[in-house]
């Protein structure tokens, strides 16, 4: 009989329990497809007594995840603990150093320590895989490392945080403001009690850094991702851009420019009739552009027990079949350390100003933009009250550096009541 692949599962939250359910429910199917049995040997979590809705009686228990990773009767560690350091990092390092494969859903861990962990895996001739860490159930890492391996990737972009997409979608559909929708999202379990990681763009930025490294053959570099969340997006912005045929999405974009790697996670305008523009609710979408394949679109659930556990098990199945691809698609020692791109591609921008209702204010805004090389495409002024005049401007394509220079001067004007809003219009 073919030797089984013996698993240890570290972390028994939503995803960990989902993994155990898949192995228990589909054991015969997994064995048939992998060509060998897939067995869970041991598990570890913070609480042994918690009811997780799945039978754990058949597995050995380890209180310490590091001890779990050391076990001689384990071939692979599945790490779904979470956190960029602490027990998760220690357990993964221990497993790799002891010649055990690792499958992780931990985006923060991989975004911060991915290069070192990939090197450690290759030094010990084992696999490190992280499909579940990026875009939930969407097999985007597998697409980049296998299906698109013959392409030079030109751009990767997508909506990678379901919480933010849900909030923006509901604001548009119901007319509710940001604070109310965020509170509802927390009650529904879509957003944490402290939602900063999600709405601030950090969760999605972790994912983008992993995709960028895989797509462009670079060392993962989370520190150089430009991050801007959705906290300042108002219902006014959503309604204004809808009038112009756009929707607002928290969009991650990575591309290799002449001066280095551009990585951005920020609210952007996308055409309402584009694939990204039609994305609703908590779904994720990733778009990849390759020099031979052109543009492909992958859409699916970005989180949750089933989709994330499914992604974990996809990696497990590959390893069970003997497919040991380097973590980022090529050997760790060939990954280059990319410079940070300071230019980025020029783009049109949506600008919203709150100005004092005084003579000459609009002329001053126009002059300041022009002096910095920012050309106005469209301008619209809405009804106003309380002596505050709202002004909407859409620019022609311009560099962000020029725009920032103009906005800094405008923000310093006594007639500028609030800091201007600037949202990039992304070509899709």
C-alpha cells in the first residue's frame, strides 16, 4: 500500500476545523486523486475543550505547536494559527528545519518572513505553499506558478478584501454612510471589533505583496506597498462617481516599472461595467495580464471556512502527488530584491474639495493645479450650504507626484475647509 501523507494541523479556528471536515468527509476522494491516503495524525490549539463542531477524538493533541512540528510521525505541518510572529512563526520554522512540508494560510507571516522561510524550505528539500493566504478560494498562486509560468506578467490587480468590498457595495446600494455600514459588518462577522487591518488596507496589502513576489520573481516586500484604506470614502464620493460611470473599489495593483516595483493598495475608480466594477459583496477578484495570454480574470469567495480550507487542501494535494514547486514559483536564491518604484504610471484622478464659498476660490484651485502640471478634464460644482462649496474635478492623466504637490498647496489655503480627497482612476 502507498505510504500515506501524514498531517499535523496547528490552529483549530474556522479554517482549521474546515480542513479536518474535508479530510473526514472526502478521505476516499482525496486518496484517489492524490494516489495515496491523506491522514491527520495530530493537532494543536490554545484550548483543548472548545467545541469546534468536528470530531477530534481520533487525533493526538499537542499543547505546543512547536512540539507538534517536531513530531517524527508527521510529514507536513498545516499552519492556520495566524500572526506574523509568535507560535506560528516558531512552528513553521521548526517544521521546515526538521524536513517537513508546510502549508500555511498566514498572509502576515509570509508577507514579512516569506523570503527567509522559502530559503529554509529549499535548504531542507521540502515545500512551502500558501495558496490560502491570498484571495481565499481563488487559485491565483497556482495560476501564476503553473498555468501562466510561460508568461512575462505585466500587471496583477484585484479586490482582495471582502470586508471592504462589502462595505462599499452596501453604501452604494442602501445610501447608508460608512460608519453605519461598518457597524453592521461587525455585527454580521464580516469585520472585526477592531477593523483597522481590513478597512485600513493592511490585510489586502499583505496579499498583494505575496502576489507581486510570485508574479515578478522578486523578494516579498510588504514594507514598500503603498497603503491607503477606505476610511475617508464618503457616500458623496460613491454617488458622484456613479454619475460618471464608475464605482469605487479597494484595489491592489502591482507592476514592474523602469525604476522598480510598484505596489499599491488604495481606493480606485473602475468602470462600472468592467469585471471589477460588477463585483459585489464579500467576493474577491484577481486580474492578471501576461504578455502571451493577455488578460485573465479569476473571481470567487475571498474568505470563510470552506473556501480557505479548500485552498489549503489544494496545496496538500499537490505535495501528496510529489509536486514540489518553490514557494514563489522559482528558487528563493533567484528572487531579486526590487527597488521601489517612485514614479508609477500616470493616471486620471477624481478630486473632491470642500471650499469656502468666496469669490475667486475656484480660480485659485484651477491656477494651482495648472502651475503643477495638472490638467483639468471635467469640473462640477454641486449645490451647497453653510458657506461651503463642494467641487469635483476629474484630471487628465498625471503623475501622482505632480498631483500631490498641487494638493499640498491647496490644503494649505485658508479657503480649503477639509483635506482634499484624491482617488485614482484605474484602467481595467
